[in-house]
């Protein structure tokens, strides 16, 4: 069984969106799931509609056997269709519940990995007040001790009615050779947990100790396609920044 951590570390990156795979099963159960649910591009909703179609067909077969065709072959055909329909219905319920339970544990494993994972800070920009009616954006180099000292001073300034806003851009590596991607978050300076280190650093790092992955519908326009859902990160809560030590 491939774990959530194993899947992500194979690509070398924690990413915004990760496809949710089907729950792992032994090959007999996996084969039955394929016949019941369909291919990996099918959905439980589609499978339920197919099962409903089989139920209608089985009902018509029983009616035909009783009213139109009095033959042993027709009787056994109706019995077989009813049996297949019932098997599909029961299997579909079991597989859907198994998938839901798997998704919960999968998302929790991804979330734990996300909270531990450090990202490289590309830029941190703070909106500061220049005059009463004017503001400006200052780019802060978190590898520069002087800039870190300025940031700490701004963070400790309790005289301001509203804590200044910071926009933090960070990078990550996409999977399958997709190259480098970037994302950004906005936080008040009071929500920044600055953790300086004593050694020179080339890149500052950012972590999200309260972040988590949540399941969302994929962008294929397929409604509740399964397993076309993806786990997308939600970078909520305070952030931790590893920076140079202020001078």
C-alpha cells in the first residue's frame, strides 16, 4: 500500500493539489470494484444510475417471464438479472463506504506531512504607512539580519491600531517534471512566528503548522467523479518563518 507520505516524497514536493487514489484492495475485491463502479474515471453516482438501470431491466424481465414468455430460459434470465442487480447494489455500498473511510485517513496523513514541510520563501512584502494618507510596500529580505531586525521592530510596534499586512510568496516543486510553482499567503505581522538561526542562510523557510488538505471536486467538470477528486491544501493559521538572526 502506498502511503500519503510515500506518494508525495516520490515526487520530491508537497503540492497544492494531489489526486485522491482509490482505496487499496486485494485483486479479487479490486476486480469486483472495477465491474461495480467502472473504470478509474467513473463515479459512484454513475454506478448507482447503472445499478438502477439494471433494476429496471430485471423488473421488466420478471414481468416478461410472468406475462409474456412462459419458458425456463426466461425464468433463469430474470433470476440472474435480479441476483446481479442485488450484488451490484450491496457491493457499491461497501466500496463507497470503504473509499470514504480511506479518504479521511489519507487526508489526515497528507495534512501531517504538510504541517512539517518547509517551503522556500521567494519574497515577503509588508505594506507600511509612509504618511497618514499614503502607504508603500517594502520587500523584506529574511536572510538579511538588518531586514529581520526591521521586521521584528514592526511586529513589536503595539502602537498601531491594526497590525500591518504581509504577503509571503513561497515556492514548491511540481511533480512529473512540471517545474517550479509558487503560491502566496497574506498574514498580519502578529501572525508571523519568526525563528532565527545563527548560521548564514541562503533561503528563508516557511511552514504552516495548522494547515491541512481538504477534498475538493476535480476541475474536470465531472461532478462527484471518483477518484477524480483531489486533495487541495488549505494554508490557514499562523506561519513559522526560519530567518537570519537580527542584528
